[in-house]
């Protein structure tokens, strides 16, 4: 017997076909309940009990809370979700005074094998389905209330462009059905050149972030093995094309790694590449992971690195490291939960309707 699909996996016509005999106002009620109220079918009390039961039989929400960690200030919450096949993924909710951002996963694990990344260290398992991606956004929006979930970033576990078609469909549903504008969505890629070029042609206003981490091919290949297939020059060309087609500036993400890519010579190489691509640079202190011997750069090194970029006319932002007191690096909560299996903080998270 095949597992029931997530109700968020279905588009409207699939929902109609699944229920067959239901009038269109019932389909509207289900659609509104799923997307605007963020409720699973079993809680759609506007429906007759029999229809609720039928829907609950035909579909099954994908995410079950497995663990959570929260920073001491309560502003960053990392969640570990268990999927219906037992696989585990993470999402991170970051709160600001009046709004929140969620960072979602697009795959179980990742095949890109970046050495400094806990997800890469664990290897690839499978792509996420549409419903598994959308449910992360819906759960975050429910949890963020009364704050507004304003932004979605595809920066969690996995390489979003390796799961291209599903991520693209998810973006459409996030904008059309969950009401978050394309300009408030960012896809972060390790630099898959054909997909960056294809994405540039989609006619979307979605932001693009490229994880660069090294500005010469030797260094970048040592950090990001996929650089062998897609070297820096090709990545920069694709970013220029993205900017030309969409009018949107690309961001380069740069994990600051002590003694590895935080030297003045690295800054000079980055200046050259960022200037050519006309990219913004985000400097992110590396979150250490147990499987990688290096640590993040000290704050004064990050400041002087940023100053070098700015003096050369490159826009650079130092990202605050959200969650140094939790397993903040991508894939780390899952890795630690699997290691400790029972020690992670267990939580129950009932869906709430956004107000
Ligand atoms: S950094 Fe991103 S692309 Fe690299 S292994 Fe981790 S999740 Fe995959």
C-alpha cells in the first residue's frame, strides 16, 4: 500500500479529482482551510464530519515534530521534523520585531558534500515532495503568529536546484496560495550553473543567493567539491545573466572560516569576483560542526574583512550568527539528535491559525 499524500501535495484539480463528488464551494473551503488557516483536514470544522474523515483517510500531513531548540532570547527556533517514512529534516524560524522568516529544507540530506556542512557530511537520502516543503512554511506561519511570516529562504538542508521542478512549484504555491510575494523568497544554491541560467529565464522576482565561500578555484573546490563541475568563472557568468534577466542583484554567501578564507588575499580575490558579478556579499561566521576541524573567524577578523570589501566598493553585510547557543549549523540538530536519539528536546506543536 502506498503512503497517503500530504494534502498540501495536491493542486486544486487533483483535490477535485480525489473527492470526485464534492461541489466547488467545498473545494474552496478545503483550499482556504489548508492555505489561509494552515489547518490539516482533520481540523477543518467547517466541513461535515464524514468529509473530514474521508479527507483524513485519503491524505496525511507529512511533518511530525521530533525535536526543537530555541535560543535563549527566543528569537530563533530550530525544528527537527520527522517525515512519514521516518526521514528527518530541519527548518529554522527567525523572529524580528514585527515579522518572521523561515528557512526551509528542500532535500533529505544533500549530495553536494561540502566538508564544513553537517548536512553534506551525512550524505543524500531523497528529494522532498511539494507537500513536505509547503508544510514547513505553513507550520512556520502558524508558529510565528501574531507576527507575520514575511520571508521564506530555501537555505536549509539540501541543494534546492537539485530538486528544481518541485522547488519551482513550491515557489508558485507560496506566492499564489500562501500569499508571500516572490521578492520575499530567496533560493540559495551552491552554484549549479545550468539551473541558475534556467531560473533566470523563469520570469520570477525571486532572490538568488550563491554560496561562494572561496574566490579562486583551488580554494573553492576544497570547500565546495561541485566547483570542479561548475567553476567560479561559469558561476559568475550565470549570476550576471540572472541579474540581467531579472533585474535582481545576486548575493554571495561567504562562511568566514578561520585561517581558511578570511585572509586579506581572500578578500582581494572576492572583491574581484563580486565586482564582476555586481553581487552583494553576506559574511557569515561559520557555525562549527563536529565533522570539520576548523572554526569560524573571530569577530575582529570578520570586521576587517568586511571593511576591505567596502573600501573597494563591494556591498558587504555581516550576518548575525543566529543561534550560537543551539545546533545552528544546517543539519546539525538532525545529526546530534540521531547521535543522542533521546536527548533532544521533545516538543509538541499544535497548528495555530494565523491571526
Ligand atoms: S552547504 Fe548546502 S550544498 Fe553544501 S552540502 Fe550543505 S546543504 Fe548541501
